[in-house]
C-alpha cells in the first residue's frame, strides 16, 4: 500500500508539472505576441505623431497655404466660430466652447 501511494504521488507530480509547464508556455506565447503587437503599434504611433507634428506646424501650414490655396484661406477670429445644432427640426446656434475657458 505504501509503495502504491508513492508511485501514485510521483505520477501525480509528473502530470501536475506537465500541466503547469504547458500553461506557462501558452501564457508566454501570448505575452510574446502581445509585446510584438505593441511594438508594431508604437512604431506606427511614432511615425504618425512625427508626421502630424511636421505637417501641422505653423510654418508648414503657411507654406501649404501659399502652395495650394493661393488666397482661398482667410484667417478667422476664434470667437467668430459658431456651432449649429439641429434638434427636432429646429436650428440652434451656439458659441464655440474652448477647453481653456
């Protein structure tokens, strides 16, 4: 009986170790795939951020205006900008609310 319990314990430990090892391997693979995905997304984010900062700088916007729009663009005061909302067939005009106000 003692011998049977020792053999049973050894087999149980071997199976438990295999189960833990497989679970750990699966989790490790998921972590690796997620990290690769994050790395790719970070690279894309940095490229888009650089492009946005380059294209939206004041000097570049003025340069693009001169190149592509001639005299079509007119500078407006931000206080003149209004928002038009359509609710139940009514038009409602509101002032633009800025975050800093």
